[in-house]
């Protein structure tokens, strides 16, 4: 019951914040919301835009990955509450209605996910175990994203150097763990190879970004031009703090995760590794989220996403909630200083979009490989054929399904087809 209440509160509060223009989760929607708030776009147009930008990601990305890891990917909830909140007209009564629908939606995602997993287990061909392979390549592939972001922004040579440094760091940690070279009081210390590789890549990315400085006369552009919009975010900081507290507590209970990488690590019981991945992702997204928030006056319901790392690293949900609220408060109060920093180091500001692009490309490849492996584990031979065909036909059709969703959705489709083949007597499930 506590978990149901928590999910209802997250869904309800997020829908209310979206309705009032306080916060939305979809980074692409954040610059559009002020168009409606300032009278340049109708509410109906805004609602249709929110649906077009978010619905496919909920169905094709958030929910399949949540099913694969048995932990809810936050996109499944907050992209949906963006749609709910922005579809209702703005106002107190409509905000209450949006909150009620958002709460029901949050509970529905929580209960529905387990119901779907249980239903899969009752099928003649139980493909849950095979489907879990969807996330396996994600964890390893994620450490590549800083090198890709550097290649996009600073050139391929620097990207290759970063990639090699991260790869060498990973293998050194593997060797250290195998030989038990690191010890504390005689006990061997095991480090995450992927986590260390990710940290090395982020160090290179930050080092390259801070080398680009603005001239003194161009400083504080963001800080001075968007003062009123930053003030608006600070006005609602108490609401945002409540959202941060709820999300951190839910993460601590392993109900939700902030990204596919940490989700898969948490599902495997690798808590510290999941926390490191979540922290690295948050650091990487600061420039993007900060700049869009400062320029639009619309924040994110999870802030810079540090609340997920807080939830993972804290010992219980109460402490997680307190820390989550404190983190959001600190983020909001530091927005003006962050604006000055982004103006002083334009390389950092520009890195935000490159980081997002790099993460998207890495996830596209990793989830496609994972989906192919999962599909082939479910129906050997046919799985690879189906995913390859699904991907190429989707490309030929103009990509109606986002690339990140092709692998997970294709694996589910193969599972359903496999069950039909079993019922028709055309396929015998592998032993075990």
C-alpha cells in the first residue's frame, strides 16, 4: 500500500506541475510550454504536441524496458504525466483533475507492469527470462557515451583518445579485481570496470569543455536575460522539493530508476554500480537541463536527476526523501550561478546537446543488440531474422517507431509470435 501511495503521489504531483507550467519531464517540451503560457500557442495545440512527442516513447521505450528489468523506468510515468497535465486546460480546477488522472496513471503503471510480467509467465512459451537479455549490452555500452560526445563536439581524434583511455581504464580494473590488487584491512576491494571507464570518460569531457572560455564582455547573458524566469522557478521550489523527495524515496525502494543503464544494474543487484551510472548521467545532463530551465522558466520534476543517485546511495526511503528535497532546493538556488558558469564556459553549455545525442545513439545500438539477443534466446534463429527485418522495415517506412524502441518492442513481438507457433505446434520451446 505504501508503494501504491508513493506512485500515486509521484504521478499526481507531476501532472499538476505540468498543468501549471512549473515542470515537465520531456526536455523537448520545455521550450514549448512558455509558448502557451505567454499566449502564442493554444492549449489544444500544446496538448497535441505533448502527445506526439511523448506517447511513442512511453509505449515503445519506457514500458518495454521497465518490463525487461522489472523496475519502472521513470520515463513511463513522467512522459505520461506530461501529456496528462498539458492536455487539461490550465487552472486550479483543471490542475486538480489532472492530478487525479495523473495519480491513477501512476498506480496503473505500477500495478500493470507486474500484471504484464505475471501474464507472460503463464504463457506456453515463457519469454520473460529471454526478454531480460534486452538490457545486458546497455550497461557495457553506456561507458562509450563520453567519447561519442567528445567526438561530436571536439573532433574524432579526441573522441578516439577518450575511448582508448576509458577502455584501458576498464581493463586495468578488471585485472585489479581478478588479481585482488586493491585491499582494505586485508579484504579485497572490487570496483566496477564500467563505472571507472565512465568516470574517466567524463573527466576527459569536462576537461575539453572547460578549455573553451567566453570573452569577459559576453559574460552573464543567461543570468541577466532570463532573471524573471529563474525567479519563477524559485517561487515554486517547495513543490519541486516535494517531487524530488518522492522520486528519491521511490528509487530507494527500487520502484523506479532514472535511466536504462542504472535500471539494469539495479535489477541485477549491483546497487553501487547503478548509483555510479546514475550519478554520471546526472552530471552529463546538467548543461542541457540547466540551460533549458533558465531560458524557459520551466524546470524538470526530477531536476538535474541527482535525486536518483541520492535514492540509490541512501540507506532508507526517509533519508532518501530528505536528501532528494535538499538536492532540488540546492539546484534551484544555484541556477543563477550555473547560468554564469555556462556563459563563462560555452563549451560546457554546448556539451549538453552533444551528451544527449551521444546517449541516444549508444542506447539505440545497445538496445538493438539486446533486443536481438533476447529475441534469439526466445525463438533461436528466428529471433535474429525478426529483429533485423523489423529494424530495416522500420527504417524503410520512415522510422514510425523510434530506434531505441525497435529492439525491446521487437523482442516482445517475437515472444508473442513464439507463443502462437507453440500453440500451432510449429515450435517446441528449448529445454529449460
